[in-house]
């Protein structure tokens, strides 16, 4: 019997669930697909969010032959065979490459000519953002789109479709809730769990579901108090220096079945975003605890997590570094691209090495005066600000 994932896989854009920020009917990508005139595309996002499915729908809508490759096993000769097959024809294939962030530079160079002349359409997919692994030549010929985890509303539509095609199924509200909130936004995970539970017993209960999958998928707790709310509450409590509240929400996350990986990732981010150089030891402690807790696992990892939360909540707070990089990225993404001054380019023409001048020498590092970083002079940031001024002879 065909599995639920295959039976419910969308065949058309109208059947496709989720990603309305990309393919809502008023969105640019949707209109390009409708016009059957798409650029090369790279999709990235969590598993089970429809990346491969959308690529297949595009191939079907545009009546393109679909070829699937995985970047971990792809061979250049295999690509060339496909390219040659379509030489001197009016047809073109759609080349779909999964795990595209693993493409080597040589493999990307083979793709360049066919991407340039549009003799093939290339769509890549990855669970990781491939921006920095793709060459600038590939990026200039394509568009990158992020796929987001399915919302509860998206998964509810999918779950109802699944229930409607399963004969004699009964499922209570608690079981539905576990499926929806415990799947981490992953449609495939939801359908697989329901599918195999149904094969065991058509009367679906939360106890049966937990026998097959004891804890939630990825980043999530299997209750209406979603991991987003609890994680947010923990981080905001740390930011507000409330130790007891921080510990309480940490305990809720642990009790709700959150993974060590999820919790420690949030704590490391908090150590840099909210504390930063006000206490540089915070990031050192957080990353050490991340490594230790992930290796040890629960239940003992709770001790390390508690230590980290107490330390972060007790530390002085500053967002100077976080604000600086956000402002710089925002300006760059809005077109503020400055030329690298000649003296600090790779050829070193006119470069003055500070070491030859006692540690500091006045020279241009940007071709325009800009200011992104403003020290709050909190905790160790005050020392860093004094160091920088002293280096430049200002004090």
C-alpha cells in the first residue's frame, strides 16, 4: 500500500500547503511559475517543508523533464550526459539538486554554462542556507528562497486530508494535538507518524503515537505551550536578569521534551546577542556547556543547563555588537556597497602595517566614513572602549 506521504504529495500549486510568503497568489515567484518563465532557484529550510515537492510541481507545470540528483553523490559525468541529451533540441530539463550546499567548486563550474544560456533550469534544495557555499557566479544567475516550517494551520489542513482518506480511523483531540505540535513544522514527520500508527491500530491515541515517537521532532514541545513561547520566555527572562524565571522556563522546556541541542543553541545565541562583550566569558561558558551537555545528554545535562542560565541571567547585558552587525548588513542588503581602498586590497599598494608604527597608524580602511558600533561601556565593554582609544592615542 502506498504510504500517506506519497498519497498526499501535492501535484499542483493549488494543492500545495504552506510557504504563502513565497507562493501566495500575489507573490512574485507564484506569478513567474504561472507564466512558465522561472529563473534558476535555490530553496533552503527545514525538512518536510515542500522544497522537492514544489520543484516537481514546477517541472510538471512547465512540462519539463525532471532529473533528481543529490550533491553528496552527484558525478560531473552524470550531469554532462543529461546536458548532451538536450543539445540541439527545443526541450529543456529541470535539474533538481538536493543538499546543494555540498556542491564542490568544480561541480558548480560545470553548471555555469548551462545556467548562463538557460539550456536547463536548475533548482537546488538544502536544509542549510547555501548562500556562502555557492560561488558568486552561481548566485548572480539564480535566486535564493527560504522555506519556513509549516504552521499549525498548515499542518491542520494536511492532517484533515490524511484523516479523510484513511478508512475507519478514529482519532481523539489529544492525539491530533500531539501530531500537530510534536512534528516540529515537518509535514513528512507528521504523515509518517500517523501512517505507521494507523497500521498498528485504526484507533489513534496519544499513547500509541508516543510508543512510536516518544518525544517531539526537532525544535518543539508537544503541547499548546509551544517551544517558541517557552524558549522566548526563557531568553527574555535571562535578558531581564531574572534568575528564577529563567530557571522556571528552562525546567518547562526540559519537562516538555525539548532537545539539549535546541536549548543550548538558544543559550549560546543569548550569550552573544544579549551579553556580548559586556562579559565575554559568557559565550565561552555557553559554548563549553553546549559541547558538554550535548555529549552527556539528559538527565545529567539539566545541571549544566541550569549553571549556564544562572550565569547568563547574572551577567551585565549589552547589544552593541548585535546592533552593529545588523545595521551593517541592513545597509549592504539595501545597496550600500563600498569599494575596498587600494591600500588594503590584496596587492598592498600603499598599505601601512601598524606593527611597523608601534601598533597603530592612521590610514583609510573604508572609502567613506561610517559608524555602526556604539559601545554601551557596560562591564568589560568599558575596558574594550578604553583599549581602542588608547591604541589610537586618544587618551
